[in-house]
């Protein structure tokens, strides 16, 4: 990894936004550093894994509270007998049917999965206090995490250390895991600018103040 920007040669005259160039000598030097695998202030050697990462999709389960008394739009049912079947199923539910567990509620209705899928948006609301629906994710709680290849233990360790302590019910959708690479020159070659001493700043301010006072006195004399 070579920070070629630190080896630039300034142009005698800017060409638009361009104010520097790589002279033939600099290009030869860059090639030499690369071929010799030399480490210095402008070059460093890393393993490929230093720049790689996994982009993982972290899911949280969907939790729904059921309100069977809510009205379902009539046009949702294509056939008359479909609405009747739904209404009869709701009326026939045992009194102890839980309204905080969609899985148990759906089974108790004895309705087909297609029918339940239709009506669910109209008779449920999200509620974190309810029982989670197994392996069904809540899109609003979905998150993406970047896990470096260098993270000890990989994705599993990252989840254990960084995610599960705050969300015990979270899991990774492995089908969505992607690999990427990012090279950040700033991360490895950035050199912080040394701040000026406060005493130097105060001295300069006093000098400027004295200069300003002198200029003001000259102006006032001219007016008088």
C-alpha cells in the first residue's frame, strides 16, 4: 500500500483543478518501492484480510398483537363465501385464544395461510411485548453491520459480543451476507496537524490588537 499522494510534484502553473503531477522519476520510485516491498512513511505492507469485511443483515423477529374485532375491508375477499368463512372462524375461536401470539392464534382459526396473509395487516399491530413469530423478521428492526475479516472469531463472535447483549432475539440472514473491501489511505497515512501553542496564539492576537489600535489612531488624526 503506497501513499502516492505524498510523493506528488507541484506544477509550475495549475491546470484547472490539477496542481501536481507524477514525474517520470516519481513513477520509477513508486514502482521500485512496490517491487522491493519496502516499508516507509509512504508505504506499508498488509495482508489482504486487513481490508476485507462482511456486510451482514441482522434481523429481529416480528411481534404482533391481534385485534380480531377490527373491521376487514369487504373488497379484500374475492368471493362472498370467503368473507363468511373468515367471520365464522373468528366467532368460533375459543375464549382462551391468546391475542399476543400470532402463531397460536392463526392455528386456532383453522383458516388457510393465504386467507390469514390477507387479513393480518388489518387485524394486527406491532407490539414488542407479544410473542415473536418464529423466523419471521420485522423489516422496521432490520439492520446492517460491517464485520472486518480481522475481527477475532468472525461473524459469530461479532454477534455474541456486539449484538446479542442488546438484542437476544437477533439473528443473521446468511443469504444476504456479502463480502466487500475498503482501502482507506487516511486511516493508515493520516498525520495530525500539530496545534499551535496557546501562548503563541495569544502573542499574535496582542500584536494584531496593537496594530489595529495604531491604524485607528492614524485614521482619527486624519479626520481631526
